[in-house]
């Protein structure tokens, strides 16, 4: 856990964040998101309780003095008002508010049921709007080939590396963090690839011929001397493990060169592309797709089953005869 988080957190929050990381196995990034959500809430509560100087900027409000007595004063009404504050003052969209509400539920549940410091959670009756599921945005087959060809035509000295990266994204549907975290020994002789997903959960994915070929071609030009992290598979120009920011930059660069920028495509949309193409063209069972993508819940994966029917509906609606009406009837 980051030193800054430990320094800013009150004792109870430190215990909670430690519980998330060590007992629940949450990733450092997830733990930090919980911290940021709770920090915003407690800053709001200190302002609401007039426990801070009026001249203090919101982002400068310290929360390390929050104790159980302060927490016991928090009511469901306070939380409702906080949700309104997030919408009206901070402009948080629906998904962000839902996540912050979830963070509060987990924190107060911990205090109530794990530490027995509260008789009941003040947020157990908290209701939030159910998020509507949006269809995932993805590249079609033609656009995917165009993106790959663009890398071959414009990749320069990193052509093999960049082509391998985008090939893995489009074929395996891995997350950005999973790709960046690939080590040399994660690529196995049996045609499988070991990935470390959310919450440090390991999963094994099979790689197809296109991935195998891209990996072998990159291996031939991958630097071996002067590496700062010898086992990292994807290496930056600085001879260290490639960073998520660098991968995002190179993906955006090739999307732009392929004429696909400004359409909402991104690294994560390549993951959607892989999942959608597997479902559409491979007749992949939804439960198998769930394992490939590393989803915890089948419901997260089910969104891809709606893509084909939505495309069919859009095609029918786009027919120019669809607007024709027989006034004689």
C-alpha cells in the first residue's frame, strides 16, 4: 500500500484497506480507489459537521483524525445528501456515484460485521439507480485487419513489438494491466499464456496461430542486453517493462493512422473487440467467454450476447423502405 495512503488515512481506514488487500486479495489499484472514495466522503462529512476551517480548500481537508465516534454520527440521510452533492457539485456520472455508494457499503459492513464497532450499517438501506447496460463499442472485422496492417506499414523499429501487442489484444481480449504484466516465462510451450488479472487472480488462456507467430517474430528482435527487468516480455525503448501509458499511446497512434480515431476506440475497446468477434464468429459459449475474459460474474459477459441482435435491428431500421407508409390503408 502506498505510503501516502497510510499517512492520510485514519486508523480504522488503514485497517479496512489492509483487510481489502491481504484478506480479500484486492489489487493495489482497487485499494487506492476505495481510499479515494472514502476520503471524498469524509471530507464532505467534515464540511457538513463544520469540523474544518471555512477557508480550507476541499482537496486540502485532512481526514486522519476521523474516529469511530465521528463515524457513529453518520446517518442514511447524510449519505443521501452526499449522493446529491456528488451529482450537483462534483458532476459525478451515474457509474461513479454507484461505485462510491458501493465503497461506503463495503466499509460500513466491515465496521459492523467484522469489527463489531457499529450496531448496524447506516447505508444498508441505501438504494442507487440500477445502471443500464450499454452495448460494448468494438472494431468490426474489417477495421481490425486495417489496424493490424497499419502497424505493419508504420511500426518502424518497434513494428514487431507493437504488432504483437495489438494482436494479443484483438485475439485474447486481455486487459491492459494483464498485457503489461506478461513475463517471458508466462508464454508456455504448450500454446498457453499465463495472465495475472484483477485481484492478482491467475488465469491461463490459449493463444492461436496468429498470436504464436507474432510472439515468435517479436522474440527475434526483443532486446536482451542491458534490460532493467530481464523477465519482462514487452520492453520499452528505455530497456524496461513497457508502461500502460506507453501502450495506450501506441494504440492511439495506430488507431489515428488507420483513420479510426475520434470514434471512441481505445485499448479497452480492443478487449471488447476480441470478445465480440469470438462470440460472433466462433460460436463461443458464453460461459467459456467468461473464463477467457476473466470475468467474475456471468452477467458481465452476457452483454456480448446482445450485440448480434442489436446489429440486426439496426440493419432493418436503416432500410429506407422502413419509413414508407401506405396512406391508403
